[in-house]
C-alpha cells in the first residue's frame, strides 16, 4: 500500500528546488505524491495549517509534517 505524501510550496526558488530534489526523489511505488502550490491554490492554506505546516516548502508524509527549508511562513501567504 502506498503512503500519501503532500508537498506544499509557494513557487519561490527555494520551494522549486526542494520540490525537484525531494518530491521527485520519493519512490513512486511507495508514495503517492501530490504537489500543492499554495500561491495558486490559496484555498488549501487551511488544509496545510491543519496538517501542521508552519512554513513552505514542507512535505507531509502519512500525516507527519517535515519542514524542508524556510521559504515563507503560511502567515505570509495569507
């Protein structure tokens, strides 16, 4: 059974590099990866916050938030 992974970002250079490095590195046989660009999908900001995301880029795997680097806080995206 594949685990769900959601990569949240805002489109900044830090976020795009993290997406290319991390999201693309996950084994597609083990992880179902969804990329969420919060700059374009602002309606998902509350979802990201509820998942424990404090800043982007961040990846949530099986409900566990992991902050990759500090690009922008969720408050800055609102």
